[in-house]
């Protein structure tokens, strides 16, 4: 694309301002002229070739442009008959420089804002800037529009017309048609009319479309009144604010491009999503908020960086009242649409505008995200994330997984509600579910080698932290090796219960004989495990069975403080009751003396309590321990029964998930 700027006019209506220089060199603010503003905007937009026609003060104009030192290749074409011709002849003089390219055509006295330039340049068709909100001028250009195409341009047209400005994007073929008509006029010495008169002769062949710019600034300066009006608009533009939000921790060229576009609209304020919001929205951030904030603070064009605590923009929009919000057009549909709708509503309340640019889904950007997810699967990175998530969010959730496919369900299931995303933070590798999936009883019959294989299967296809059900931990000497293996694999936490002997599921309570370990023995096991681990990231959680075995609250608390004293990184309190009262009582009494140690619950029986309620009570990890197993097996049993009853598979299809949907869960690499 090449820009053509017409600067061969005399500008006599500007009086003394054009006595010694062309009109385009008129100052419109304390730091720029009409032309310097145009050229700087073109350079920032990526234009490199500019053709400028000259008339009076041609050498002054050339020297001025060279002094701007912009990354532009400027060709100057002089109109020797500038005193007796209109700009149609200037275009004719420059015709050799304007062939075989798309042309961005503007008058040298035209002042416009960046958004107008972007809209014109982004057009897929030849277009001219028009406005549906500006009253038709008496003596300036109007465009006659029929069936969505501009048929006539001139000052004398009023019917079916809109106010227009001499700012065009002309695609190569359309420009050639108009250029040939211009050449025909000039070679017949019809040189005192507008170039648009030549266009009107061939408009049916050009396909020039109107580009409605509304009330955005795009105006010629013909006299001092225009100059004052435009200068005032530029002052308003200079104090505009623009708001964008980012969740990324990998800034690439696509981000830089949209940031530059946004910064050209006004003072750019960037909201950086909090770590908690990012983790809930997409994935655990590789860089914490503090570092992501610094990255954006050091990008040229960014005026201010602030925290955005949620996906909702509302709080920051009401705080900053930006004139524009900038976003990619990827949120027009999908789960972010409610967020977009809310943004539009808030902006409408005070007159702000939403500007959307095409979303960049370049393959190289997608590969960066894939690499980031791959990094999250590395053992050292994965292991550390549970502690970080607890510190970041206060309360995290985990759901059981017992195979690669259930791990993928835990990894990829996301629910979008009112513009917010909700997903699981971690996975629970349950002894019960692992045993059940193998058709074996939950009595520690499945050995650790087999259970480690389950972890491998899940880790191979997922990235989220893993909490491992270690049952009783076995003999202390064996537990030491279990800790080392789990830590090396990248598991974040092992939970061991303070019972001894052949394991019985806790939900049986006192219905079967269950023996609780002594405080001294279990504390020694914890200490041995802590001494065996190599990193500070790995967590050992002590599961207290006192309430299950009806040993009372005091016993549970005494054990909790003893276990944390022995080095336990977290405490899990368990209960069979359908009401959470005794769990909440334990938490309240424990928190009175220990406000730091994470508390874990498995609300299988008291399942009416929400995560928000658990968080309010001071509970840090909520584990949904067996729901995938308990829903999956009845569904499979029902499918088998349906086939047997009907002696065919047709009726079963109604309750089957399409295999294509299952395949989409499975990563290709």
C-alpha cells in the first residue's frame, strides 16, 4: 500500500499562515503540524512509501519532511501548473509513481484520528470516509450512496447523500479505473475541476464503498475557524483514555501490535488479570502477577498498569471511565460474550466506546501456548503448583481421576457462568477409585507399583497438580520410599490416615473394626517422610480419623497439633455426618491456634456445602473424592443392560457420547 498526499494547493484562505509555507505545515498543536501528524501516523501504521504532490513552497516542504526523520520513503511530485489547476492535475503528474499498488489517498489539509486511519486501511474494499451523524455541509464534499455503493462525490449533491471527507482507500483495480479517467480529463485539458469529477464518470466500474466514521475526527482545515475547531478536538483526543485487559504471561508480536493500535487511541491503561483470575480462566500462570505487571509497564505506549481481579471489567471501568475499551473480536460469541455485553452496558452508561480488532490466531502463537502447557506438565513445575494455588486462591478444589481419560476430564472440564470460568485446580488419585477401576477391594491390595502406573498414565496427558491418597502410608520404612518416588514423579501432596492394620474404608466408621494409630507412631511416620523429601514443594497431609471413629473433638485437635508439630504440611479432617457441623467446629478451634496450616476436607457425606462456604470457614482444599467413579460405572452398567434387553446397540446410542467428542479430549501429541 502506498500513500498519496495532495499538497499542491495555495491555501489562500488561511491568510498569513500560508504566506511563507504550504498549508500542510500549519501547526495544529504545540508539537505537530498537519503534515507531521499525517506522516507520523502513516509510519506507525506500517506505511513505508509516500507520494507528496507539491506546489508553492515546494523546497520548504521537502526540507521540512526530511527534517522529520521518519522511516518513510517519500517521493515529491511537483505540479508546475499549481496556480492554474486543481489537484486533479497534481494526481496526473504523479501517475507514474502510483501504478500497480493500492492507494491511500488524502488531502494535505486533512486531520483525522488514528481510529479512522485504521478503519480505512483495514477495509477489504475500496472506500471513502463518510459520516452518518454529521449534517450535510453546504460547500464541502458529499457522497451519493445507492445500494451501498458511492455513485457520486461532489459539493452539489444532497439527495441520498452523506457528509464525506477526501480520505480514500483505493484497491489497485479500482484506482486504475479512476486514474485512467483522470488522465482522460487532463489530456483534454480539463484541469480546474475536482478529481472526483473524473470518478463520477466511472463510478459504476470502481465499486467505492462508504466507510461510516460517525463523529470521529476527520476534517479538512480550510480557514482559521476550522483550525481552531480541529485544534480543540485534538486537545480532547490527547486526554482520552483507553483500557485493555491481558491474562497472558507470554507477550508476543500479536500482543504488541494490538497494544500499539490501542495506544494510538489515547492514554493506554492495561488491566492485568490477577493470578487467581488467570488460574480460573485458562491455566496456572507461569509468571506471577507482579512480574506480568512489570512486563506491561515496560512496553512503549502503555500509560498505566493496574490489577483486574476478575474477568469482569466492571470494577475497573467504573474506576477509570475510559473513553475506549479495546479487545480482539474473539469474544463476540462464546463464554466471554456476557463479559462483552457487560462492558458495552457500562460504557453506554457514560458514553464510552468498544473498539474490536481482528483476533490473531496465528499458528506460532498457538504453539507458544502449547509449549507453556507442556512446561506445566514437567514434574518440578507441576509439584510446586498446589502450594502456589493455595496461597493464590485461598481455597482450591480437586476431583478424583483413576485413568488417563478421567484425568483429561478433570483437566479440560470448564463451566462458564456469567462470563466467569470455573474448573478444577487439581486431581485426586484415590485408593478406593484406583482399586475399584481394577475390580479389587479397597484394602491396600493394589500395590504401589500399580498405583504409580496410574499416576504415570494421568500425568502423561495432563498438567494439573496431583494429590495422592496414600492410605495409611504403610510401614514407616516403606513410606519413606513412597515419598521419594511421589516427589520425583511430580506429585504435589500425599495424604496418609492415622490408622493401622488392614485398611477399611472410613465411611464404614465403627461398623467394622478399625484401629487408630498412636500419636507418637504417626508423628514419627510424618517426620520420617519429611526427612526423606528433597524439595520444599512436596506436601505431606495428615488425615485425622478421630471424628470417624467417634473419639471426640479433643482427640482430633490434640492429634492435629501434634501432627503439624511433627512437620505435616496440611491437615485433613474427615466426617461421616451429613451435616458439616463437627467439621466446622474442628476448623474453628484449630484456626484459633493455627491460622496458616492448610485444612483439607472430603465432603462426600456433607455434600450440600459450597466451596464458597468452605472458604469462608478457613478450609483450603476441597476434594471430590469418588464422583467420576460413582457416575461412570452405573452409566456403563446401564449401557450393558440396554444392549442385553434389546439384543442390539441402537437403543444404547441414545445414552452414548459420540466417539468424536471423546477423541477431542485426547491430545494428539
